[in-house]
């Protein structure tokens, strides 16, 4: 253990040195020779106070005729060295209650716009749109973005860790679009100050604007962003200057009650329909303009879209992301500690339990919850979460209380030190083998001011009732990313008793892991190819006695074309040592014994067609040796876009596994047709079917949504499961739910 503490301290010192030796991002540009140079940024835009505006997209108010204009957009993609072909002009203003943005999007005739639908929360890269990125605290790490498409569809999201985004955030704001005679389009946006988290008595924020011209395959920005970074990167922003210091937005309390009813039927046991009703709601209270208290009572998640099924050929648990709205706002403050393979807090653990009668994992209702999260000032971010779940004595389900406390302290330009404490405590359980799980940890997150260097180092320790040794996890990651070259190094150490999967997600325990990758990009000056990429990857696992248990090596080539097509191919070599017996088909067949070793090699190829075409597709194929047998995989998606109303798609995944005699062979299919229709900007229908031969199930999920007011919805959800052989119904359910957002 002393060696781990020493290593943690040494790496922390190294990361600290990197944080202090990087240049200011506002001085970094890319010159015509594609080499890094520095220059003083002069991007700023003034916001003048105005009378309240009518949001109609016409931009005919006087304030828009006299406001300062942000223009001269440059490309971020397909290159970052040219002026944008599709230029954009942006103006900003504000009043007591709203921050306003107006944009004129030029250079693309109306008939060439690409929009997948009028639905909210569309795919940013597949739709023409205009975006405003806001960093009210100017910390270069946390912000929000608001996006509008030419048909008025909205998309909003949170920006965290400087350049990562979460589009599942949902809040109240307003926008409208209009067409100009020359084929340009305009948009007008009004964002309530109550929706934003900002420091009071300040007059300067950070801001950037972005435009996606999907038909031209061009992404442009106001403040230049190098091609290797996303346009949401807060390392590259200009200054938003208000002509007065901003005050607190006044009382900011919202209540969102809901009413739900359902009917379910089990057709296997041929039981009659069961009906039930539910009532509950959420509340949002702005403690300060930058600190928010969220409350929930008897939350209902019946409208949440079902998970996309996958063929499970892994020896370990499969990770599925959180989709429940209560857990999403400021989720990075709680969920991004550790790495993806060892998260100390995984909110999907909350609200599930094991039915001791059927031995199945079932939903356990959440009774109530509270979350306090946000900024104390520019440097400090805090979060406190408490959730109480119910109990069912007949099924042996015990009530649990979950408490999570977290903080972030920004240091240097864009790095931070973060701490977390988690406690799961059984309430009223008797003779439990694990009455509590507790975990405390520290993370140091490195981001250089120009985003070229990125890293993380952490140490987490679990406090468990039955173990005192080997209950820790430590890892360090460091990456370097430039326009042409990138490389990364990672190591992980997980104690054999770091068993926190009742509060977190830990894929494997008792290991040392070393992971490295590097790549090189070539940007041709002529021809159809926008980029050639060569990528090499190494990954090795050892147990705690330094015996190698897994090794992965691969080399791949990837190419992007100017017409949005992508293609690539790769070769790989894997080594596996089984430390427990395993059936590679996960079909209940004969298992290979613990201690057996396997060397597997293979290759793959993929192609994605021009996404601008209404009919487009993706496909990949892989062939490999597989546990002394072979495995062939082919998967793909076919899509047809009937814009602006939606698209229909069919995805498939097929695996053929041939193993030595005595072991199960397998042929698995997942076929998933999907229909997305937006009748208007407030009326949507999603129908999704999943045919899964491995799970011996066909699932149909249809979700109708009517957004009758901002962030107020009516949902009607139909779900049914069938036997794949006969399509006989196993069970079905119908759920109706209505929610309304009240501002008090």
C-alpha cells in the first residue's frame, strides 16, 4: 500500500508541473502552414440592455440593427485554416429576465438544408444548426450550449470537463426561426437567466458560437477551434461583455408534478390486467444564481426510452448509461470520478434490487431524493445527493439510503482537485451480509489551458463490513493531442476486495492494467480524402501476483472523406487467461476450464456512406479466431430520412461462433427497426423493436410525446415482449403520464 501512496504523490507532482507550464489558450491559433503559433485573441462582443423582445425570428427590432456583430467565422472542419464558406453573423442583448441571441446564417440555399427531424435533442452532427456556447463563470471547464436548427428544433446541453457535453439536460428556453429571400435563415433565442447558473454582480462571461452546415460538411466557429477539438471546447472562447453587472434573477422556484397510470398483463400466466396509478413530482429551487436544490418525491421513469440491446459475449458485466432525468443535471459532479471501468458511483444502481424469491433483479421504487449542486464561486463546485429507496418484505428487498457528497476545486488554469464520499446504508434490514458500503476518494483532473494535455490521477478507498485489505482503486491517465499526433498512457490498480458494485461500476478486480495508444493524422491538400489516420493500441492485464491474464494489441487505419463517408480496417491479436470457467457463447453450454489460455487473432473492416443523402448506411465485418474456434461478426444500419419529419432505420448485429466439438456453437441475431416521426416541433412518435435471439425475446416499445408547454409533456408508452419463434405475447404494458412545469 505504501508504494501506491508514493506513486500517487509522484504522479500528482508531475501533473501539477504540466498544469503550470502550458500557454494561454486565447493565444493559440493555427497558421496556414498547420503549425502551432501564438497570437493575442481579440474576440469580444458587447451585450446591451434592451426592452423585452418578441421572439419571432425576424430580427426587425431596433436593438438588432444597432448591436455589435460577431462575424468572420472560420472553419473547424474539414480544415481549420480557412474562412468558412457559410458565414454567420451574430448579435446579443439582454433585459432583466432574458439573455438574447440573434443569428443570420448565410450561404446555403434552403433546399440543401439537412435536418433529421423537428424533434428536440437531435443529433448535432447530422443536422444544420446554429449553436451558442456559454461559460458564465469563465473557468474554461463548465458551461451550457443552446442549438437551433433551420426548422426550429431545439437542442440544449451541459458542457463539463472543458470539452465534454451531455445533451440529456432539459430546461426552459425559447427560440424562433425565419427564412430570408436570399436563401439564408435567421434564428432568435431567448434564454431565461433563471435557466442559467452564473455569478451575480459580474459583467463578463466567456462565449463562442458555432455553425454546422451539414450539406457542405462544414463546421465553423467564431473563435477559432483547432480541428482536433470539439466546438464545445471552452478552452477557445471570446468575451461576452454586458454593459451592466448582472443581478440575481429573482425568485427561482419551479415545481414539476406528474400524474401517471398504467395497465400491465402477463400472458404467460394468463393473469388479468393489473392497473395502477402514481403521483409525484420534482422541484427546483435556486439557492443562489449558481447553486441549485433539486427535490423529487416518488419519481416515475416510465417514459424513459429502453436500453439498446447488445449481444453479450463478455465475461464481465455490460455497462448501460443512465437515462433518468433526475440523475442527469450536474451528473458529471457525481458520476465522473474514476474511469469508465471503475466508477465509484453509478446512479443506475439506485432503484434496483434482487428479488430473493425469483432471484431476479427488479426495480425498487425511489421514495424521495434531494440534490444540491452547482458553483459556490469560480473555483469551487459542490454536490450533495441523498436518495431513499423503498422495501418489499415479501420479496426480501431491503430499503436503502444513498448519500453522495462531492466537491471540485479548480487550480491553475483549467485543472481541478475533486473529492467524493459515498455511503449506502440499509434501513431496517436484519442479518444482512453487507449492511453498508462506503467509499472515499480523491481525483486530480489535469487540463492544460490549450487542451493539448489532459490527464487524471485518483485514489479511491472502500470501507466494507467484511474486508479491510485490498479495498482500493488507483489509476493515472495522461494524453497529448495535437493536430497531427496524439498519444496516451494509462495504468490502473484495483484491489481484489474493491467490491462496490452495489453503489458503483467496477468491471474487474484484483488487477494491474497498462494501456497505451498513439496515432497520426494526415490531412491531404488535394483529392477526396479529408483525413488519413493511423492508430496503434496496446492493453495488458496482470493479476495481483503479476501473472498476465489478458493482452490486446491492434493496428488500424481510418479515413474520412469530404463527402462525409468514413472507412477503415484493422488487425488485432488477443491473449486470454481464464481465471474462472467460461462459455464463450454465454448460452449455458460446456465451459472452458479455469487456467486455460487462448491466443486469438483477427481483422475487421467498416464503411459509412455519405450521411447527407436521404438514404445512407453503415456496415462492418470482423473475423477472428475465438477460443480455439472462430467467430464471424457483421453489423450495420440502414437509414432513410424523410426530412423534416423524421427517419426510419434498421440496425442489425449477427454473430456466428464455431467452437471445438463438445462446446456450444451459436448463431445470434439482433435486428432493430426504428421509426422516429416528428409531426410538429411538439408532437413526436418513436417506435422501436428489438429482436434478440440470444435473449430469446422480441421487444416492442412505442412512445408518443406531446410537449404542450416548455418542459411540460404528455407521454403514452406501449411496451410488449414476444416469443421470437411464434411472436406469441409474453407480456404487455401501457403507461400514460402527464407532467407540467410551474414557475412560482
